[in-house]
């Protein structure tokens, strides 16, 4: 990914949440959890999470985080958020 400079901070190109979060259904709750976890990463200054559009923007301090480290951390967090099989959807019937 090619980053954009904004002062001493840099902005990563937006991450595709739908591509990061595996599974048949895009889960907005999982996307929100991922955005929250990414905002806590060392060196991350700001996140812009557009869950409806499936986009996560990240501004970071290049003195603390490198783009490749950030990419790896985001991918790892996405995997941890949904697990290896992705988010499962269940339909319960006969409860009414």
C-alpha cells in the first residue's frame, strides 16, 4: 500500500473491511470491533471507520509504526475478530 503524508503523520490507503472479514455475511458488529481494536494499535493516531461502506481509514505516526507492520496487525486483528471460519449466522425457528 502507498501511504499519503499529512504533516508528520501518514495515512494508509483505506482498508476494505468486507475483504478483511471473511464469511458469507458482512457483519457490522465485527467491523466495529475491528475498527476499535485498530485504533488501539501503537502508532495509530486516528481511525475513520465507515462501517456501512466497509472502509477503514488509518492515520499513523511513521516514527512508531511502519506500513507493513500496520498491514500485518490489521490482518491479524481481523482474523482474531472473526476466527478462521468467519462470522457464522444462525436462524432459529420454532421459538414463537
